[in-house]
C-alpha cells in the first residue's frame, strides 16, 4: 500500500513548498541561491523550482506564466542560459540551467497545450535543445563508438559528472515530445553516448570528480540516478550503493559537495564554503535504485528528512545561505521516498524514530506524538488493506447462510409450522452475523 494515502511526508513537503512560494519574487524568479530578497535573479533556481511546481501541479496559472516569461527573457540568443539574468549574452553559457530550462519548457508545454505563449516556448525549447546537443564533448573510441559529456560552463576545460548526468536525465524525460523521427534518433544516440562515457571514462569506477579523480558521494549518486532513469544495468551499481552507505554520517546525512575556499576579512585568511549539498541527492539515488529494501541507511536518511523538513525549509550546516536549493532538493527526495514506500516500512520507521535520543523535553514529547501517529497509520493501513477481502468473505458467508436456511426450510417444511419459518430465518441471520463479527475482529 502506497504511503501517499497516509500523507506520510506530505505535511513536510507542503511546508517546504510554501517556503519556496513565499520566496518567489513578483517578476517571476527565485534568487541565487538563498532567500535574501536582494539576491541576484538566478536561472538555475527558477527553472528547477518551476519544474518542481509544474510536476506537482501546486501553483496557479498566473504564477507559472510569470516564471516562464522570466525564463524566456533570460535565454541567450544561441539558446543557452546564463546563471544570472544580468549576464545575458555576455559569453556566460551554463549547461545545468540550460538543461533545467529545457525540461521546464517541455513540462509547461505538456501541462498547457493551448497556452498563448506556446509558440514562443516551443521556439525557446528547440533552441536550448539544439544548444545542448551541439555543445557536448566528443570522445571517439578505438572500437568506433562515441562517448559524450558536458562541461559546467562553456569556458571550462573538463567535463563534469553531475553536469552530464543532469543533461542525460533531462534528455531521456523529453523523449516523448513530438519530435521528427530523425531528431528523436539523434537524441537517443546522444543519450547512449553519454551512458558510454559514464561506464568507460573513469577507469571502470564512475562517480569520480574530474578535478582530482577521486570518487565522491554526490557524483556517484547522480550516476546512479541517470542509470536508473535510462533503465541501464551495470555490475558496479551495487558497489556504488555500498560506497554511499559507507559514507553516511550518524545523523543520516552525507558530507557537502563541493567545497571551495574564499578570502575572509582583509585577506588575512580563508574559509571553506560548502556550495552543493549532497544529502537530498543521495537519498533520492538510494531510494530510486534500491526500492525493495528498507535498511538502516534508508531509515536514518528518512529520519533526517523529517527532522530537517519539519521546520519548513532545509538548512546547510556549512553554508546556511543556500536554503532554496537544499529545500528544493529535499522535496524531490521526499517525493521519491513517499512514492515507493509501503506499509511495512512505516512501522520500521516509526520504531526507529522513537529510539532516537533527544536533548530536550519538547523534542521528546513531539517524538511521542509522532510515534502514536505512525502506529495509528499502520493500524489504519492494515484495516484498509484487508477491507476488500473481509467484505468479500462477509458477503459470501451471508449468501451461503441464507441459501442453507432456505434449503432446510424447503426440505423439512412439513416438520415446521408455517408461522415458525420467519423465526428460523431470524436465528440463521443472527448466527451468520456472529460469524462475520468474529472474522472482522480477528482480521482473518
């Protein structure tokens, strides 16, 4: 039974969605990347969050239209997107915001087939798609096939794992668009070449950072997601999952990816800033690739989601400014968890959640309330799960009982006075009701 019927994570998802709505700005965009009202307008934030809202169908038409218009106004003449609107057509071409904009255009066209903006959106969609297809890195192998990858920015020297994974996932999602056959074949070929790059480019250990060739949690998670999206089997998937599990912290989270150093004060020192938050991405990857098992790693990660989303947004220990991105990614992860969960998981999660140690009375009391709620949901789930079976058995026993009574009355009618026949039926129905009550109480 799917936990969406129990609104398992829905209260936390809704609170975080409201946070994102509250930080949407009237001109149609979200900031870069925190919730500071003076922060720069950001295409990556705007395209990805609008995509989230469109897929969940939680915003009105005016909201979506304003945001899509803002994206259209940010698009470079060659189809690409800058990260910041102010850098439009200034040799600032970034693959991730371009890819998210492509996907968002596609979803908007699907959701609004008769929109007055569709002609302009279709033009923008085709331009950014062609930009992505034309700006890939090509490696020709000795065996004659090609491998494709993408760089974060047009001036970067090395292709990136995360960038390539995001592009491939988005290209796979748009395959059912009404492309001409030749165009569709081109996209499929590019996807296949990108998968080849993952499976062959990193000395048979994908998920490495191109800057230091070390395996990192976040790139590994992205590769797992793209292999799952494209239904690709690899012998190294289990190894990659075990690698991620081995790097989990005690609180259920993972370390940041990536980090960089910046000058502090008068240039007297440096501080490490965690720019990208790994945990929600890794949670999504683990649950997407391993749907059947609920192990301790997953339980701890779900508890982490609950603990961090219940306040309505998700913070970052090292870099508290990136609230919008961490909150957005946590919603994506929570949706995956909720979609594939089942009733047996719920009891395990509730039991584990009750065993956590808290530092203050308020959290302990909240935990007890949560545990009771989980137990009630489990009981409700069991009851709902068996309702159809119980109702069928009750119906069958009732019909059979009435048929048996009727048979007895017809065969032995000479032994019964006519006035006693209604009494026989009454006694029979009472016996049937008692049997049905026993079946219901024992839940078979």
